[in-house]
C-alpha cells in the first residue's frame, strides 16, 4: 500500500563535463528508475523524479525545498555519472530529511561486444557514487546505502524498508503526545527529558490534569454511548448481559470523551496512569485498546516514550500484515526445555494483534481502587515478531530491539487479559541478559508487522542509538558494543 500524499524525491547527480546528449540520457535513465520504484508496492510512498543536478546551487535548492515541503519524507540519491562532491557540501549540510544513497547502475550487465567510450562516459556510478559516499562520510551524514541493480527485488525491498522508516520519522515531526497525569510515582524508566525528546525526535509531549479528561467524559451524551455499545456488540464477542452492564456503558462514555479530547488537541498518542484517576469511574481499558486499534500510540503509567514509539511504529507499519501494540514483559516460563515470556498488561493490549474476534469482558483489576473495568480479551497470532524499547541514557536516546517468535499458549482460564506468549531470540537467557545490560524498559512496542531493519533505519534518521538482540546476539560482544557506544556518543559531539 502506497501513501500517495507522501513523496520520496529521486535525485541524480552529474556535471556539465559530458555534454547535453549524455545529460539527456542520464535524465531518461533516472526517470525510468524513479518510475519503476514508484510502481513497486514495496515502497510505501510516491517516488518523484527530480531534474538532474549539475550545479552546487541546484543541489542546495533541492535540499532546501525538501526541508520545506511537508510532503517530502526523504531523498533517494544516485550518481549516474561523476558528480564532483564539493558541489554537494552546501546542500547536504542543510538537508534535514532522511537520505538514502542508492548505489546502482542503469544497465545490469556490461555489454561486452558493444561497450565503447560513449558507454564509459555515461555509466559511471561505480566511481561516481564513491565520490558522493566520501562527502557524506566526511560530513558524518547518517544515511542508508543500498547496493545493487535497481530491478533486483532485494534492492527494492531494502529501499521499501527505509521508506517506511521515513514515514515514521515524518510522523514524529508532527506528533503530539497527551499525558493524562504524570508518570507513575518512583518509576525511573518512564521518566525522561521531554525537551531532549523534542530536540532529537521532534515529537512534543503535553501534560493534562486527569480532571481535563474527566470533564470531556462528563459531556458525553446517552445517544453517543448507545451508539458505541452497539458497535461493541457488532465488533466483538459479547453477551447481551455484558452489553447491558453499567461498566460497559461507562467504558463507552470514557472512550467517547477520550476521542473528543484527543481529536480536539490533534493528539495521536497518549498516556494514562492508574494512580491518577480522580473523576474517572474506571481505568480506561477498552477505550485504550480501541484507540490503539485506530492507530493511536499508547503508554501506560505515564510512559510517553513508549506511547510515541507505538504511534510511530503503527505509521511505519501501515498496510503491512500484522498489528502493533503497547506491551509489557509480564512473567516467565522458566522450564529449561521450553522457556518463554508471557507478555500482557493490566488491560491495554491492542486488538490489532488479535488472532480472531476479541471477547468483551468486565473483571476486577486489583489496583487503582476504581470500578471493575471493561476490556477486550484475546490471544495473538503465531510467528515472527519483535519488541522495541526507547530509553533515555542521559545524553541520548537508545532504541533496543529484540526479535522473537510468538508461540502457542496453553489455556489460562483464570487470566482474563489479552496476552502473548513468545520465545525471544536467540534464547530467553541471552535475550533477557542483553536487554537488562542495555537498560531496556519493561514496557515495549510489540509488532508483528515490522522488522528490526525498519527500526534500525528509523534510529539512523533520528540520531538514536540502536542495539539489536537477535539470533546473532552474543553477550560478550553485546556488552562491548554497549561500552563502545557509550564512548562513541560521548566523543561524536566533536565530529
Ligand atoms: Mn506497565
């Protein structure tokens, strides 16, 4: 699925040395590549050809235009011929959009019998792209380098992954996160510097008293409630008795009020805190689940970093198979022959990851001291998934990703919450050890749609440290990587 309103600009570098005819061929070839990328379903936005760049002023202009155009999510650059890279310094220095360097060549094969000096004059990316690579490295520019023929599926896939990360980075620029109440008292990892987050990741975080939300909830009409409860009956497994329960009406009232509040403020992510519910009758459970299913990011206990991450990952995953949800590593199965992690939360797991129709239920919660809340109960589809955690290390943000396999979960008749059972890569012991050494949070954004590469690309675009725990993770090496990263992020301020 393509987001037609968002553009990736295809830019080609050259110079005037070769004459008009060569430059015309350069433009034709570039148009063909841009059109082919634009046609591919693997790439999540429109790919737009831009006129071939042969001067420093044209390069600077296009970079500034990219910065200023809210529809431009990033640039794909290719040097068909040699493009002396001093011309690129001014533009690249000013570029604030993500950059992908496509190191490709128009022709796949060398035409052994026909190759002549004209051919050599035109097809120079093997050395032209190296000159461009040098100046990007010299400027310490974060970018993704993709190598191979432009019709090769793996090349297009890799550009496609980057295009989704670029959609996430673009979303982050306009994202507003609402916090209802502060974060949970005494908790460390959900704290953080919201100014640093805005400087580094662009999104803004705004706090509200829970009373502001309670006011919006109070204004909900009986008619709105009836309509929502009917919708619950259509979308979920729910008995007539449950649908008539006062707790369900109350949940609908909360959902309706929350929607109004969030829409009015232009918020696409939010947090709640069970310690701060004055004026609310129950902890928002069903409302949070349904808002997440509609694309909102969420973090419990005031966790705004996870709320923002869930939203950004949902945008990155648009149109892909599999859902994305707020998640928590809840409890372990430590049978040495069959270790696994049970992921869940009190209530707030997104039904986008549900296998089958969720059941609507009302049960006591045990914390928060409020009425029994409504929630959707379900299991999750099996297969590949990952969990991602964004933490603040003081001087930087660190994104930790663990790949995993969701496995069959035995029945748990006394646990009426949405849950996921998974086996982390490479194994529970190594994964948990690495996660803890890295300082990963207990809250995560869990996704069955995205790969680690999506998140690595996003981290690069936002200057975020990225550490991956997958099948190749070895603890000794991983700990060294963390130490080296500490050193790098201390020293790189001077680069
Ligand atoms: Mn929690």
